[in-house]
C-alpha cells in the first residue's frame, strides 16, 4: 500500500540559514549526547522513510533492493530506477510529526494508532490497523474502506466494506506472508459458469461496436489527452480493459483539478498489454472456480507470488496514489490509472519488485521510461484493484450482453453465479451508514491529530535553542 513510515523521534539541532528554503536537515541526539547531521536535497529530491506499514509488511533491510534478471519483452526502455518513498522530511522534537516545506507530510499518532500520509499528488491517506488486523482506511472525498477479519477453515480472511463516492460494496481477501511481508490477496465472492469464462476469454465471433456514453462525464473530457477508448472490441478482454481504465479514472477525477501537463498516454499497444493481463487474470479466476467449492483458495497462485515467479512481464494499474523516487533522488508520483510493467524477475527474498512506467498523466508523476521499485504490499493492492475491477466489469458485461452492439452470450454462459464458500461464511457486512460514519469519523480524527501535531511543532524550541 503506501510508503513506509517512521515513528522514531529525531530532534532538529540546527539549520543553516542559507539553506533554509531548499534543504532540510535533521540531527539525531544519541544517549551520549553526540550529534549526527544529515543533509536532505531540495524538494525535488526525496529519501525513503523506513517504517512498518499498516498492512503488517516487514520493512526491507537497509540498503537492500530488488535484483532483476532478464524477464521478457517490455514496451519501453527504463531510464531511471525508483523506490517507494515519502517526501523529503524534517522531524520535530514532538512525537510522531514529520513535516515538509513547513506542512505535515507524514504523521504517526501512537495514541490513535493512526498513520497519515500526504502524497505528492495532493491526496491524504489515513490508515488505522488494530492488533486483530481490523483496519480503517480513508482518502479524499470521503472514500475508504472498513476491514474486519474472520475465520474460514481455521485461517484468517478479511471482509472489506468499501465506500467510494457514494457507492458501497464488499470484497474478500486472504492473509498471506510472502518474502516476510504480509499481503492480502483478493478472492472473488462469486464465480461464474465455465461457459461464461470461456465466452469472455476468447475472441468473439465478430468484433463488437460499442458506445460507452462517457462523453457526457467531466472525467472523460479531463483525461481526454490520456485515454481514448476503442470503438470496436474483438474480445471481452479488450472491452474489460477500457472498463477498468475508465473506472479507475472516474474514481481518481477531482473537479477543479489542474489540467494534465505532458501526459504519457495510454496507446493502443499499452491497452493491448493490459488486455493480455486481463486474459491471464480471467484464466486464474476460472481455475479458482473449479476448486472453490471443495477447498481454500491457493494464496501462492492467486497472489502476486505467481505473477513474480512465472517469468511473464505482467502489467499493473495503480489503484491508489503512491510516491516513489528515482535513483537520482527525484520525487515522482503514481496515481490511480497509471500503468506499470514488470521489468525483471524479482530476486528470492526481495521485498520489492522493479517495474517500468508505461503510461502516466504528466506533471509531477513518474515519466514514461522511468523504473520504480514497488513494495510487495503495494503491488498486491494493485493486483487486487485489477481483479476487483475485472469482477465488476464481468457483472456489467453479463447484464449488458446482447445490448448496444455487444454479442449475445451462449445460453450456458447465462447461468447465475455461485457464491464462494469463503465469502458465504463471512459475517454480515455492516450497514452502509455505519461504514460511511466510521470513515468520516476517522477523517475528522486525522484532522485533529494533524492540528495537534502542528501546534506541538509550533511550541517546540527553535533551531537556536540550547
């Protein structure tokens, strides 16, 4: 999920006046009173914060990084290497506060068990995880989810209740440790008839002309320089690709946002790479459906473990904002709808994977050709985002087959979906109003935590204090 956070307390001893606007420096006071000083680069240069993520992921050893080997064809030639990161920071003498350019960038509030991060894209993400692995995550515009753990066949699973822009739905996850990192792989709540998976996995008899009707939506005009849907669809995989991209961009859209600057758009070639990935995920779901009634999902097959070890150049779509930094120290952002691709096989034991940016929206986002190192927990959430949106698309396609130019599905493909035993045994989801209230309350508590931290920082001794 997000950048690693650090709750260690470091006190700032001194700042040279000539560097006050461009450089951030902090000094740690050891027990013996010795002082260590570190220079930070300008705000375009960043350094990773090392912390335990709220997903329960273990931090990578200092200085370690992904080791890659030739993996397969890629669309671009990587030009930079980047790692998951937070902003260039300076920490105050008060617990938990980390600031950037005089404003809070990352805050850990131990009293509330809360982590707050302001991304380079301007989004704020607030996470609270309890010892029982229940979790609340909130983002902009009141969107977020509430996660509750439960047991199935003696193992822990999780039910997430999502509240996004007034939409409310549930999704289900496992809990699995890979390379020392706890990840939550997504599992479908329902599986379809084999004939339906066959229909959506192979080319249709004739290409289908389909008009989405998105031109009336503000998000579609805003992202016009980044995304152009196909007019004709030879297969469900390509239709689902445009559905996934559109859903991601509609969720990411913010009114009054600044216009896109020099985006690296989604070309037809990149969309076909996504369609190939969609096809692979559909094949995975079909195989899951064959064993779901008689056993637990295979976490090793259904999670990123398979994607990182099968030797294929898998493609991922960012499902939430993530900050990274390249080898030169330049900060850049990945935002919802950006596309990245594996550039090599992840080394045994590595807690991050190296991917190349295929498409992004310009501005302070990572440029096409940059490479980024994404932590396993964040990469798992990207796969989850893809699979969840595929399943939403499968529901819509099943409803709309035979309409608007789409082909008619075979009779056997129209059989109703069957609920997974893993989802069927889950406790009843909380009411929508309760989830919305919990998300709103956490957002308010985050406001209070940031206000208190800022007040504490203002009351702290100045840089020239003894």
